[in-house]
C-alpha cells in the first residue's frame, strides 16, 4: 500500500500550498473514497472537528477500561464491553490517520484518572450504574457524530455516519440489557 | 334574627372561599406546569416548571452529553454557569483559537446562532455538532439558563 503521508508530509506543507487548494488523494486512501479539493481553511476546520471526535473516542475507550476493571460487572458483560471498546479503538485509529494525513496533530489521550474524574466514576455502585453510564455515552456519541456531519467536509460524511451507526448499535445493546422498551417513534437519533 | 343569619352565612361563605383558595395554592406548588413569565413579573423570566426542566435535562444529556458535563471539562467545557458568561472563558479548558478570539457573551440569541451552526459562528472551532431543530435549541438554552447564576 502506498505511504499516504508521503504526499503531505507536514501540516505546514499542507496549509502553505499556493492557491489554498489541495489534492486530497492521500486522504482518500484513509477513508477509501475519491476526494476532490478543499481550501486550507476547510482542512483546518476538518482537523479541529476530527480531533474532537478523537477526544470523544479516547474518553469512550477509557470509560470501558474503567468499567471493565471496576469489579462491578459480570464476566459476560465485561466481554461485551471489551468488544465495544475495540470498536472505539478502531474509530480512533481511523480518525488519527485522517488527521495526520491532513497535516494535523491528533488529540492525545488524558490519564485514566482524569477520565474517571470527568465521568464521575466514583458514583458507580453496581452493574446497572455502569450500564446506564455506558448507554448515556453511546447515545450521546451517536447523536454527536450525526450532528457534526454537516460541519465536516463531504469527504468525511460517510465515515462519520458509519461511526454513528456503530455507536447506535452499542446503545441498542445496552438499552436492551437495561430492559428499556423499544422506542415507538422513528428517527431515534440525531 | 334574619340579619344575624345573613351575617353567619356571609362568614361561612368567606371561610369556605378561603379554603378553596388554599387548596388551589397547594395544587399550584411543584407539579403544575408554569408558563414562561414575561419580564416585569416577580418570578424570574427563566423560570420553568419541574416537568419542563426534566424534559430539558433529558434532551441536554442526549444532545450535549457525549462531550459536555455540567461540572467537569471533557471534550468540551463544563456548562454550569456558562450562560451569561463570555465565550471561551471556562477555566481549565483548552479552547481552540477560534473560541479564544470570540468576543461574545452567551445569551439566548448568541447560543441559538452557535448551536445552529458553530463553525459558521466561530470558524475553526472544534465543535462541529449542529442542533438542527429550533425547538431543541430553545430547550437546551433554557436548561443552560436555568443552571446559571449569570442568567439575569
């Protein structure tokens, strides 16, 4: 496979190209589609939004790590959580590669302790609490991806929609585990 | 005699009507939805019923909860007391340059524009999430307003 970073070796190279219009062939290799052109400002905007998505995935990965090691979950639930965490790692890797290819610097993860504080892990007392938190985060993530699609460049719409679909799949499983009824109205997310 | 009877009936009527008013007052506490109060009334204009507040909170969690919390900085800044404050001013949060340079106070109007299309409001922001429905923007703003000591 061609080295996708060879054409766009640094953000400076990317953003200083004459005419502010760039070929995005390299990015197309990351997300598997043909990409046309975008302005430098649009690219910077995409980098900023994709980095927020990376931060979201970092937190999701950490949340599942905290849950899996909490001692509050049955082994079968831990297995499901680890599988979902693997999906989030997959999202992170795709997003990191996209940001790097655009010439940006991917958002870095915080410490597990900081994530634990931010999601108030100390308030989790049993398996239901953990599942409820996971459901809130997954529902929110599905909505977040759907809500940011219009702000992203066209080239990232499909991948963001795919990630929203993954998050909604997770939410459905978690809602079922918690015994939530199936919503009656259509358009459950977004 | 007839006059005394009339007075007694009058007194009874007054006492009964007082009881009715008292019952009405009791019913109006807590669960009966309140309307938004216009400016000039004694109740703050951002007062909402408990029922509406619960709905607003649920929507806030669904739409904003992936990235925001009320009391901790996560992917986005914490939201308690953000209404009425300057954009980009939450301590401890690492804002984008776009937000650092944004000279805006968060009000009903500015929050509505921001939530409608944040990248148009502050080009370069890392918040790409758009809240498409005006009714949802209104509910989220109402919720943020109800949680802010700077909402007056």
